[in-house]
C-alpha cells in the first residue's frame, strides 16, 4: 500500500521546513509547469519514502525557479516531469542537483521543444558526478563549431581528461565504456594498415585487404581507441540542456557590452577583449567566451561574406550591418544558453 502524502499535508510540512514564502513559491511554480493535474503530484513529490527525498525535490524546484527568473514557464508534460522529479529526488550532490534543475528549466522555458527531454531524463538518471564532470569538460574543450553546429567528431586526448578530472586509467576507461554505451561519446577509429596491400601507380595509392574472409575484414582492419574520444551529436545536445540557462538580465548585459565594444571586438579578433571575457564570466560561470566570439565570427561572415581575419578594413560595417550582427549574436546565445 502506498504512503503517498496528500498535497495539503505536504504544504504544511514544507512551510515548517522551509518557511511559508519559499513553500508557497515552490508550489505555485509547480502549478505553472504541471497544469490541472498538480494535485496528483502531492504524492509524487513526497513519494513513499522519507522527507529527505522531498527536500531534494524542493531544492530542485527552487533552483529551477531561479534559473527561469523573469520568465513565465510553460507547462511540462507529465511523462517528462514525473520521472524527472522521481530520479532527481535521489540526487544529493550539488553537481547533480544543478543538472536536474537545469534540465527542468530547459523543459519549462517558454516555447521550448521538449520532444527529446524524456530521453535526456533517462540519460541523466544513469550518470554519477564523475560522469557529468567528464561530459562538461569535453563540452568546454570542444570548439564553437562543434558545440553550435555539431561538426563532429572533434577528438580530445585521454591524458587531458584524466589530468582535468584527477582520475586514473581504470576510472577513465570505465567512464568511457558507460558514456559510449549511452551514445554520448564516441571513440577514435584506427585503420590497421598491416593487413592492407598498398600499391602506388601513377601517383595514386590503392589498398587491398590481405584477408580473404570478408566476415573478418572489419574486425581485422579497424580498431577502436579510447585514447581519443569525441562527444556525439546526442552528447552535445544533452550537455547543453543540462547547463544553466542564461538569465535575461545577464544576456542583456552581455549584448550591451558587445554593442558598446563591437568595433574593438572585431579589431581584436581572434585576440580576446579582456573586458568582455571578464564580464561574461562574472555574469555566469558556465558562459564560454568562445561561444560569443564564435557567434561574432559566424555572424560577420554571414552578413559580409568575409572572414573577420581577411575583412576589408577600408569598408567597416554600416550601422545597419552592426544591428544585424547584434541580432544574430542574440539569437545564437539564445540557442546555446536558453
């Protein structure tokens, strides 16, 4: 028999534990993202175990509310919300709580496409803190074109990952096997030339497998190496949805700084403006300045047909082109950071 706690009793306990204002804010937010069936979630939030799990869920919703500050959340389908709250209730580590809150915020973002969020929930529930730190490092180590346009694979060396996460070869290998099985990362593929007959004729090379048994060709000619790994397109998308969304006021502040220093940013490209770099990091620790410069470069090329490095300095951007570039950067940041 279930020990589900009724919503009214749950609100009373929440008021005692967290204060009336905080409790009311959380339950009001829950009503926004669940719609009419919110009362049924009274039992889900408390579940059939202890109040500790509800405290974790309470923290989750408080963080989600903070991420969505200034925005009216959209309703999140119960098929996503129910398992998300269930699995997030077991997360005690800050890094995992942040990921669950970010994932919920990305689903509740106004106009968000949630068609893949059920998959993201299932993926996140299988990860431990070391796994999400592993993925975060790979994401930050990838370049803008990989993160933004999925130009993959972009391989990262095993030594870089182990050095950053302070893990040994065994832990690294275990992480790789799990993340590969979830299709979040892929490993390098190496062609074994020892089993090929290589010939050169008229300046052209040709290769013929030495093996005659076709069933063994792939196994003998190709090997996989976790010494070099890359995020998959699914991995890129998953990590992005589990990162802090950019608060509206922070986005406005960054765009204002870019607008005021656009000429300097273009002139210094690919060198980095210290003012822009420092302010972006102060506004949000998860902001990757490379994403800003990538957006500037991509937008500039789209508008002028030129690379910034080879631009015609005698014909700088017109005011209309500058406005168009700022709008492009704003759309790009919205795509990358919600």
